[in-house]
C-alpha cells in the first residue's frame, strides 16, 4: 500500500488577486495575513506537515517577494529530514515565455520539476483557503479505491451553487457528472444529488489527488488551462475519478468581504475554525516578540496577537495583529488591524509627536468596519465608519469594497481624517 511519503503536494499561489485588492497590491494572495499572525499559505503547508506530506512545492507568479521570504524563513527542514518546501516561480523558458494561464497551465509549466520529485502521486492544493484537513485520510481513500483522480468534495447550499464545481457520484463514490459553476436553472436542477434541502449539492473544494503519470499525460496531451473547468470534467469520461467527502469548516478567502467576515468570525467565543488545536497546529514564522501589553482598556471578543501595545482603548469584535500600537482614547469595532513589520522606537506604546504621524492608531481615533493593512499610520482623531454593503469607492489612500473600508499597506491618514457615509467623494 502506498503512503503519504509517495505524495508531492503542489500549492497554487494564485493569480493577480484582484478581488482581494488592495490587500494584494504589494503581495500575492497566499501571503495575505490572517488571524493576526499567520499568512494564508500557512494553512495548506501546515495541513501537509500534519498529514505527514513533506515534499511541498509552491507555484508563484504575481507579487511573490514577500511570499518567498516568508516560506524560506519559516519552513526549513533539518538535514536529517527527507522533506522540503520549495518555490517554483513562473519563468521564461525555451518552451514558453507566457505567464501561467490558469491552474492546470501553471502545473503544466512545472511538470519537469514535478517529475524530478519522483513521487507517484501529486496533490494539488490552493493557497487561499482556510480549513483543517487530514490529507492522509484522503490518500487512503484514493489508494483503497485504486483511483486515478480523487476530488475533495463537500455539501453546498443553493445560494453558493454558482461558486463551485458541482458534481454527482454513483453508489461507489465515483464521479459521474460535473458542471463548473452552473448558472442555468436546468443544469442546477439536474445536479441535485443530496436529500438535504439546505445543502442539496456536492461541490469540489479545489483539492485534487492525481496519479502523477496520469497528471503529466493529461496536461502534456491537451491544452487545458484549469482543473475545475477543463481537466476534471473531461477526465470523468476516461479515468476513475472519485469524490472524497469532507464535511467540516472550509472557506475560500477570495474577496474582501469573505476575508473580512472570516477573520471577524475568529473573534467569537466559539469560532468556526479553531487555531487552538494542539494535535494539528497551524505553523508560521517564529518572531520572538514580547507579550502584548494592555493598559486601562476594555477588550471584548478580541483576537490579540503578540508584540502589541494598547493604552486606554476600547476594542470590540476585532483582530489586533502583530506589533499593533493603539493609543489613548481609541475605539475600534468590527475591524481588522494587521499590525506592523517593525517598531519605530523601543517605547511602548510609541509616543506621538506633533511633527509626525507614527505607526499604529493615533489617540482619539474611531475605527469601525475597516481593514487596516500593515504599517499604516493613522493620525489623531481619525474617524472611519463602514459604508452600506455593495458600496465600492477609491480614495487617495483608502478604498471601499462592498462597504468595507480598507487602508492599504504603508498608507498615511492625516489627523482628523473622516472616511464614512456622507463624506465628499470626487
């Protein structure tokens, strides 16, 4: 029987990430911070390590410098370990000078490196999902069914049917039909396969386990661009393609709204995703930061990372990321502060001076319904309030996406700035 030692994990770094802009203005999607101290790429890599899959390749393309830096600093196996995490960046070769055209095309352009790993099986993963999964159990299912391809699937409700590849299976679990993000009512009706009225569909999670030789054959002999739209639908007619059930928490962090809602859900007393799992932890870069200090403040449902300094503030239903500086009189509600990459001075909190706007949130500011990216400088008395859902705006150093105010990385908001409903917009 094969084992997880025979599997190469290939994590797709994603495209431009336009739906997550401006969080992807200076970084790729998998490098976007989540839960105060992690990055999205930590999720699939941690799942691999916890599943005893130690050969991991990350395919990157856009804004990949910070992602490369994080991976090389974090995932270093010792000399006595057979595993590795390596980066396969898009590159010009004699064969092609094109960028990746889709998920399948990205893997096609790295087939030489995939073959060189000499792993009989290849696990394809996305780099922008939040979930905890035992890939070893999926591999056992794949081996026991002598499958050519196994697709991880989960129940899907009616409202989300157009977001997923929807499939049907026979009694043995073999996939018999597949429709990529079906919009036509007739197609949706034909793809119903569960008795549960709330979740009548089965959807692909974008997690695929292939026999490596078949993966190479499919990609070399066809011009497929995507796995969901091309490879899987065509393969169910010629190969043994099975669906592996996964009915636990899984979230695609593909938009500003999903990023915002997913993060804030982690601040609740019983969050849908639990980072406090000792058996299957989520790993990240060890930063050796001091514990956070909180002085004369009120915190309610707050996820607080290390290295923060909070003084005389009120914070509710929010995430406060690494090295955040929150000064006197600040109110923060329903917001995400990603923190900072460095400290300006050794004092905590960083003192304010009249001649400059320092890192963090200035005294007397009110922030509500916002995402504040890393190294932002929020002056004294700044007010940020959410807009109605569906509102999209672009300011000089801020944007609004689906009503959520986003302050980009390294942005500066002068003292007294107001961003919210009723403000003049050019």
